[in-house]
């Protein structure tokens, strides 16, 4: 039986002892992405994998290495603007003072939210 070896701070777990996942398991359970995205990560060599026949097998160690490489560090977080002013609080509006035209523009219809509107019924006179 193989033993777990340590290399510096990293631990090397032999293939036969490491937990194994399919592309589908990685996509659905771990990354919440499509299988096509996972295949692209493997093709771009960002996610290491073993090819066994026509299938790919990803070990837990390989998944942990991938996750560690995706972590932002001080250099890669330059696009985050920490000095940006906070977003202003929305102002309160007195609905009673709105004109009918302003009120119509302010209301959200079900169609704006992606729903079909129910057919309008005529009220009896």
C-alpha cells in the first residue's frame, strides 16, 4: 500500500489513495459550472486531470490545486476599487405627490419582470 508523502508544506497523495471525481461531478457538485467549462479548463491545462480511456478523472488533490491557483492575491486584486465611495442611499419619495405620469413610470409591470400579463377583464358597470 502506498504512503502519503510530504514535500515541504504540500502533501502528495498517491492516485490510489486520493478521492476521484468525474468531469460531471466536478461541474455539478463542486464548481457549479457546465461540463463544457470543465473540459475547457482541462484543455487549457488550468485544471489537471488523468485521462483513462475516453474519460477524465480529477483527483481531490488536483481540484484543491486548481482552487488554490484561483485565489486572489494582492497583485491580482488591482481591479477592486477599495477607495470607491459607497453607493448613495435611495431617496424616499412621497407617492401621494407624484403625478399620474410619474406614477406609471415608477410602477413595475409583470412584463418588466419577465412574466406574461394576465388577460385584462372588464369590470361590470
